[in-house]
């Protein structure tokens, strides 16, 4: 099974920016769809952003206009650029990938994002 490793989580002040990375142990071109989800304490896990193999992106309502998802197949890495961060964005962010050929999905271990202020 593919391994997904997130990085880039940190503590930032309100209005700040962060870029998360998700590096896969396999060719991400194999994955029909990849994305980021997040989970705050006491809350359900929610979709943040998804991107398919054609580069089409979908965003959760709470992050539209502030977050941008992208993927670099040559580097087997997906990114999430987060701008204008707010305290409500505080959560553990998880990388997710779906292989349509196998009908399987994979999750990373998560990276903590904390927004203060």
C-alpha cells in the first residue's frame, strides 16, 4: 500500500500562510484523485480540497478563495497552499489518495496546523 507523508504543519498567527506537502511512496499519477481533509478536536473529519488527475480542483466552502491545492506528478507530491489562515482552520490535516484501478484509498498520518490569535 502506498505511504503518504505530510509535512509543513506549524503554528502561525491569524492572517498568516502555510504550505503543506504530501509526498507519496508511489507514482501519484496512478491516483485518480488526491486531496486534503482536516479534523479539529471534537469535530468530524471534513474535506478541505480535492484534485483529480486532470488538475480539476474542488474546495470546501470554508476554504474557497484562501486555499489552493496542486500536485506535481514528477515529484510524487501534492501541496496545499493556505493563505489568510484563521483560528477555525486549526486542525490536523490529512493527505488522502484514491486509486480507482484498485478501488483503494490511502491516508497519511496527519500534520498539525494551529492558528493563534
